[in-house]
């Protein structure tokens, strides 16, 4: 049977040992690759897949809305900025055990959900695969009640690096507080590495640098996600500095593990305070339509047979169902090409050359919260017209 054996030493949530037959399948694929080769067109075996789409995976970052909602109410720009950094760091620990990759969304695929909060307010999330080559996932989260929306895109580029594979997480996301004169926070992502794919334990790591920036407040946080060394260091380490961008003055220092505890201290101080604690964090649930009520291009319905097969460890059926979805995508692409028709996104407009903007941004007025909520719901949950 294909799959994984028990996880072993190191961080058990990010480590696994493949069974011999699973390792042989990976080796068969890897033997056809060259170093630095783009893996986007390589079909991965289903036993390395997490049973959900990348479009849904992005919603993990909205699992702690209290952090962002609280940030939007603070008058002090530095306090607001620190909460935005905390929000960004709060989503990385949410993942399946071992080394798993979400499904690559197909063109026109959509994931949408809503959130209901304890104070009676709501938020809506919608994501769509707006390009297949190159792959681009656009997403939007909006809560008119709190004057907050988030818009961004992921443009992953996969590379084979020998004994590891990297997903370079290009793209940005932007947090906007509409009631604060559209104050904007720009955030880039760390890269994701799967190490030990040829020999040793397979380990999932975050690596390299990323940035949280607010130009209107003249603040920047430079974060460094560090890989564990051969002889020293911790798993899943992250460190960073919050600075005045114009002067370079360091205000705060951040350290810890994104999978456990993260601490913060004043640059001129010695005592550390808890910044985010995974052990006490409570994930806020998202509300998603039942699969039977979803449309064909909604993620959970589209991939339902693959997910069901993976969950019961039936990798042959999972592979067949995944191939069926990918073959249909190729057929749809040929049909559009033959009829000389371009793909049209349901929810996002292409602006400024290569940027994607949620269609409601130019039409929904967040100053009228009741009307904005109604219009956002109507737009996000409208029927999906068939892609031509």
C-alpha cells in the first residue's frame, strides 16, 4: 500500500519517512528531472498530496480573525502594525502532518466560504484560479463590518534542487483598513522546501526572507524563516526586526518557532513577551456549502472523489480521478483555443498589466456597512457561469 510510515525524530508535524514502494515511485519521477528544472508540469503521485486545494489552503490565514479585527481598532500605528505582523505569523502552523502538498487548482476553479464572529459580524472569502500557465491564484477576504479587506495572489514556482524541491512563493497580499483612509499593508511570503526526497527523512520547511510593510506608517518588518542546520539550530525558526523604514531604527525584535511559540521584545530591552502561542491558539471555523450543494468548479466538489480516495488510502482511484480532472482541463483549454476565446475570471479583473483585483473593490462602498455586506454576499455567492 502506498503512503507513509510513522513519523520520527525532529518536528513530527513536518517530518515523515516514506515506505519503500512510495520512495521508488518518487525516485522514478526524480530520475527524469534536472537540477533547477521547473516542476509545474510534473505530475506528482497522489500520496504526497494534501486532500484539499491550494485555494482553500490560503484561507488558513484567516483562522485568527480576532488579531486583525483588534488591529483595525487601535489608534497607535505601531501597535496596529505589530498586530498585522502577528496575524501574518499565525497562519503557518495550520497544516497536515508530514510533507503534503495541496492540489494545484485548475483554471476557473473557485473556493468560497464565510465566517461568522461572536459579536454578530461576518466576513467572506473567495479565491479563484485565474491563470494556469503560469499558475496564479487570486483571493479576497472582506469584512465591511470591521472596515477590513485583504486582497492578493499566489504565483508559486516549483524547482527541483537535488535532494529537495522548492516552491518559490511569488506574489503579494495586501491588507487594507478602509476606515483608516485605506491604510495598506504589503506582505510577501517565505518559500517552502521539501527536503530529503532522495534519501533520509522527508522534511517540510519554510525558508528565506519576507517582508511586512506599511508605507503610510513608515514601518517595515523583515522576517527570516530559517532552516535547521545539520548540527545546531531549531526546527521551524523565525526571526525578524520591526524598523522605521526611513531611518533604519530598530523598534522590536521577533524570535521563536512558527510552529510553536513566537516572542517579541523591545530593541533596547532584554525581556521577551509572548507574541503568538500555537498551543493556546483557537482556529475560527469557516462555513462552507455542503459538497452536494456546490457547483462543479467549486474546489471541494471538483476534487471530492480524489479527496475521498486519499482519505481511505486508495491511491489508484485517487490517481485516476486526479487524471480525469487534469484531462478535462486540457480539453477545455483546447476548446477555448479552437474557438479563439480567452478565459474570463468570474471574480477578478486584470489591472495594471499583470495584477488581479477583486471586481467588488471598485463598486462596493465600505462606508455603508449594511449595503456593503449585502453586495459582497451577492457577488461572492452568485452562480458561477460556465467558462468558455
